[in-house]
């Protein structure tokens, strides 16, 4: 019975082929008229297609001067910080000053035991008097011809050496008292009484917090927009708000982050701003001409550039734009001509060069 199944399958295939592929021939053999066409040709050009103008709504915009700013993340930093070091050897004989003490310029921080230095100064002074007497005597004898001129020269040299020894001994005594180089706060306790200090040993650290610096870092594509003297406002991590001006813009980028350091100077007479606080800084930039556009008007071109569709000579044109910042009333964008007709409705349905029928936004109900 297998051949019956095969024959049936062949007959069914022939019938389907004739019904689908040779429908008109079969209808002609049966005496029926061909089917009337059920689809009509599409119009060559209809409104809303690339072949005809598309209705859009535009808004005429004029650029305005708007204030601009740059937000930086950074920290506060003492205006000056110095580690005051010993310049000679000696044991501390003064009581230590505690950290946080406010000192004025010239205040005594550490005093060292003079040891034998006063005696060395007295010896240098005695040798000077001897050298001075010898020099005077040799000068008189040289003038009368009783001694060689070279002897007088040697005695004058000995006198100058004695004078230098006195100055060296005086300087060594002066180094025993270590003074604050400027007014500020002690960051750490000064050296404890009895401690032996060697040249280069730490006596104390003084920091100057008035004024204080705000340190931030700006990206390389925006550093040219920051100018020395520009107003600065900052909010510290404590919530305190301060104001100042840019005092320094680095000319060299950080090799790791490729950012540039920006310093601002902030008055801090009451020393309420501490060193090392996190700060969010807003640097005022020069005014920029920008357009305020609805956020919905922004679109992308085929290459992914952000911009607007504008109307020029009755046709849609893509205009790339740069977003300056977001506002409650829309987006501020730059990089456009001063006066433009922006498509605010229908911008996603047109392409470059597409003819459009314009309706002004002010004329729409």
C-alpha cells in the first residue's frame, strides 16, 4: 500500500502548484474573468513623504548673553605651611608650645642651650683686638720703612679673619633661638624641653590659614576658560559657603589625571575654615551667548551628533549644538547663529534638505 501514499502526495503537489502558480490559466479554462486589481498605485508624491513638504512647527530664537560657570571638586589648603628646623646642635631649654597655639611672626618657638658658644665669641673678640693692634703697628712701621709691606698685608688679613670669626660666633649664638617665620597656628607641639636637636631636626610646624586656598582641578578641554581674578564661590563639606577669586591656574597638567590645578584665595580672618576640607567650587566664566530651547527640540543626526533641526530657505537643516547647562525653562545651548528658526514639532520626521511647511509656534492655538 506504500505506492498509494506516494501517488496521493504527488497528486496533491500538482493540484497546489496549479492552484497557486497557474491560477489565471485555470480560471481561463473555466471561463471566469481575471480578478480585478485590489490595490491602487501609490501617489507619486503625497504630503508628509520625502517627495513633498512636511508640516512643522518652528520657534524663532535670538541668542542672549548668559552667565556661565564651571564646577570643580577640590579641597581647602593652608596658604603657607613651613616646618621650622634647627640650624645648629643643642639641647632644648625652652618649654614647648602646644599644637593649635596662635603665634605671631618672630615669636620664639625653641631655644637651645648655648653651651660653650659665649666663650667662643669672647675668644673671637680677643683675637680681633690682638689682630687689630698688630695691623696698626705694622702699618706705621711699613710707612717708615722699618718692616716689609707683605708683613702689613698679612696683619690686615689676620684682622679680617678675626672679624669673620666674631660674626660666625654671633650667628651661631643667634641660631640658638628659633623663631616663627610668619604668623599662624602651630600644627604640632614644638620640640620638648631636654630634646637634643641636630641641624635639620624639627622644632615645629607653622601653618597660615588667612587667607586660605581652595584647590581644584579642571579638565584640559576647559582650562582655557578659567582666568586669574575670576570670581569664585564654594560650598564646604560643613555646609559653609565662601567667596573669593582665582589666584593661580597651572600651566602644566598632572601627568596621571591630565587635569590642571586651579587655586582660589578666600579670606579667613576668624580661621573658621580648616585645612583639608572637601569643597565644591563654582568658578565664574566670561558670559556666553546661548539659546534657550525646549529639551524636546534636541535631536541626533545620522552620525550621533547632538543638535537641532532648523529651517533655512524653506528646508530643514541639522545644526550641531553644545549643551551649556539645563534650566527649569529648557536647555541652554551654544554654537548656533544668533538668530535661528528651530523646529520644535516634527523635527524627528525630516531630513537635511527636506522641504517643510512652516507654522510659527506663536500662531498655534
